[in-house]
C-alpha cells in the first residue's frame, strides 16, 4: 500500500533479516553443534586432613633431636673424612716407611725396594681396613651380641697394626728428630702418635655417628604414638567441654522459653478471669446491657462516665 502514497516513494525502510528456520533433524543424524559457552572449571577439591594426620604433623613439628641443615652438612663432612683420612694416612706413612727402610725413593729400584715398599703399603692399608672393620663390628655388636667374637678379633688386630706402625715410625722419626730436650721429645711423640690417633678417631666416629639404632627408632615411634594419643585425649576433652557448654546453653534457653510461656499463660488466665468478673458485674448491675458484653477498658470508661453523671446528680441508683 505504500506505493499508492506519494509521500512514501522516497523513504527507505530497512529490512531486518529473518532468522533462518530450524532445519528438521533427520533420523540417524547427529544433532548440530550449538554455541554453548563452556562451563567454568570447578575448583579442585581441597584434601581433607584427618585428625590423626593433623596430630602427626603437630608431633613431628617439634625438633628436640632434629638436626639443622648446617649440623647435618658438618656431620656428613666429618663422616666422609672418617672414611678418607685413614686411607690418606696409610698412603703417606707407607711411602715414608718404604723409602726409609729401602734407602731409596724409587719403588722399582731393586727387589729390596719393591718388597719393602709393598709391605709398608700393605701394612698401612691393612690398618685402614681394620679401622672400618672395628667400627662396623662395634655397630653390629650393639644390635646383636653374637658379633662379640668378631668385635674382639677386629680390636686385637687393630691394636697390632697400630703398634707395628708406631714402632716403625718411631725409629724413622729418631733419624730426623734427635730428642735432646723436652721440645724435641714432644715433637717426636707428636709425629709418631698422630697417625694412630687419626685412625682411632676415625674408628670411633664411624662407630658412634654412623650407627642407626633400631631400639632408638622404636622408642621414638613409641614416643610419637604416645604424644598422638595424648593429643587425641586432649581434643576429646575439649570437644566434651564444648558440648557440655552448648548443652547448658540450650537448657538455659529452654528454661527461659518455658518461663516466658508460663508468664504468658498466667497473664492470659488473669485476663480471662478479669473478663469473667466484668461480665458478671455487668449482668448484675446493668441488666439491659447483658446482650452487649463490655471489655475491661469499656467498662472502666463506662464507670467513669457513670460516676461523673451520678456525681453531678448526687444520687446513686442500685
């Protein structure tokens, strides 16, 4: 109809494209993909910590016997030295004894040099082996008494090798240090006694610091179990106290509610009783108003008006 109106010939009305009609889905055909916004990823569930795990972490948080990082590093350093120092001392002292008793520093100079150097190295390395053997036997002896013979044999041969090495070094040191006074004697004793002292110190350190006691481990676990049990009992005591406080609070609230209901009931009874008295008085004093019972406020108002009227007339009607 717009073409019959000249005013609408030069106007343009924009056409809104119609939405495409939905295509019918055929049987056996997968539904078309729709632009559906992906659901927001749900937050990962937080792991539930049981009371036992919480108590175990609390017990392990105490560091009465726990080493710090520096202490642990120093202990491992000294443990490595306890293994390495006897070997280094054995090499140096074996070289010294071989050179002194063979009168040459050349290992392959002659048969005497080869034999002397070989025996010196073997004896000192055997002493280093006895250090480790004695320390291991002592550690196992703490856990099993059947290692007593092995421990005694290790200690015996350890002492034999120490005495032999010390005597050999004593005669060699006398050729370099002539003890004419106390200072020379102290230097001689220091030079001869220090290599065996290093071996003894390494043996003791390996025996004590490298030992893992099963009895101590079980005692620590027993102590942890006892601590966890005490923590559980303390938590149960706290929960019981909280429950008791909640029960008392509920009892107090119930008692207060019962008291309020009782007071409301008494007030209601008083109201009913007062209303009954008012109705009785109304029927007795006002026979014509028996069909229209008055409440207490109305009766009070009527009494005031009546009193005023009677007061003005000065006459009381029964």
